[in-house]
């Protein structure tokens, strides 16, 4: 007795199977269109103000000969590319699935997050390299110019961070863009601190020291972003989900005798999927068991389920008294 649940944009239900499936696939990927439009609108605003200030900061960093300011300016330059990449990925991810791309293009957002994280890692190492060279021979830094540009940059970065803060937890792609902006904010604060120390004490080493602190902070956030994006690209189980505990919980369902081929993965931010096979003795219980599976998985935030229930092979059942026989026994 087989039940099939075919939904719009779903191409994965196998023949001769019992499939527990939830909701239209494309709706799970993106949430409400209003939320997505809000994210894109705010990203465009942040891209505009970042690009507008980038030129001024690059010029200010060159004229003041400040590594802290140049590090912030270089990071802001990559912000423009990162924000543009995130926006393009968000747009392309809206394209619907097809028979050749059954999950559509939603993974582009995870790929964009990975690229942004990798760029942040590169920037961090570059800043550390330049700081090391300045430790060897500290150059003169124009403190007043450095301070002026950094203060304006701080205002720009605070505005960008406030626009994206609420959405950073909703999408890994948005979080990548947010980390770029947050790194710039830290860079501006660091440049202000370094400028203050240079003006008050004349201590030029403040510039590379602050740069190292900024680079290390960026490095931590970038590494977490790359690690999480890599886990998703490798079809790893979502962080915070204990798959072994989940399987044990499902085994408690009455009538579900065995579980195998269990796979849990994150397709994109906010979309966790699961597939698996189960063995039952009573085919009349298959609908109730599927409903209970869906209920327990939904409670754990698993929004898309493909589950196949199979009858126990005849060679494992002693038909004379209904008890299980050992593997290889002939009924």
C-alpha cells in the first residue's frame, strides 16, 4: 500500500515508496517574498553607502600613510565586491527548480558566503603581513587625517551594520556581507584608537598593533563563516542537531521496527532536509507512522522529509507463528 505526496518543484519521490513530505519546496527555500525583498533593499543601501565612501577612505589612507586606515580601506573595497556578490546570489537563488536542477539555485547563496569568508581570511593574512613589516620599520603616520577619515568611516559602517544586523541570523549569505561591514566597523574604531595614541604620545607602533587586533577579530568571524558554509556544501548535518538522538527518538514510534539510510542535511539557510528508510510489519499502520515521523521531525526544525516505509522481507518472518526468524531461515 503506497502513498505519494507530489508537490510543486518536487522531483525526488521514488516509485513504490511511502513518502512523508512537507510543503512546497520552493516556499521552504526562501521564506516570505516580503522578507527577501527587505533583505535585498537593505543590502542595496549598504552597497551604495559603502561604495560612496570607499574612494575617500583609500585616498585618505594613502595621504596619511596609515596602515590601519589602509587596512580598513582595503577591507571596504572587498565589501563592495562581497555585497554585490551577495545581491547577485540572492537574485539568482529565486530562480525555480527544474528537472535538471531539482533544488534550483539556492546553494548559490551558500557559495557566495563561502567566497566572502575566504576573502576575509585573505584580507586578515594580508593585514598581518603588512603589520609585521611595519613593526620592523615604523613609518610616520598623519594622525589628524587618519582620525578624520576614520570617524567618517565609522559612521558609514555603523549605518551599514544597523541595516543588516536583524537579517544576519536569517541567511548565511547575509551574514557574510554583515561580517564584512562589521570588520570595517572594527577597522574604523581601531584607526581612531591608533590615531588618538599617535596624536597624544607620538607612538607610531600603535598603528600596526591595532591592525593586528583588527585582523585577528576578522579572522575569527571569517573562519566560522567558511566552516559553516563548507559543512553545508559537504551535506553535513546541521550544527546543533544530534542525529543519533533523533534516530533513537524515531525508533520509539510504535510499529516502526527498523531505520536505515538516514541522511540529514542543510540545503540552504533555514532549510533542513531529511531522507530515510524504515521497516514495518503491519502495512495498515504506514499512514499513522508517517504522520508521527513528520510531527517529530517538524518539532526539530526539519522542514522537508522524504521517508520510505518498507515491509519486512518475507525471509525474516516465520509465517507459522508470526515471530521473527533468523537471517537466512526458509519459511
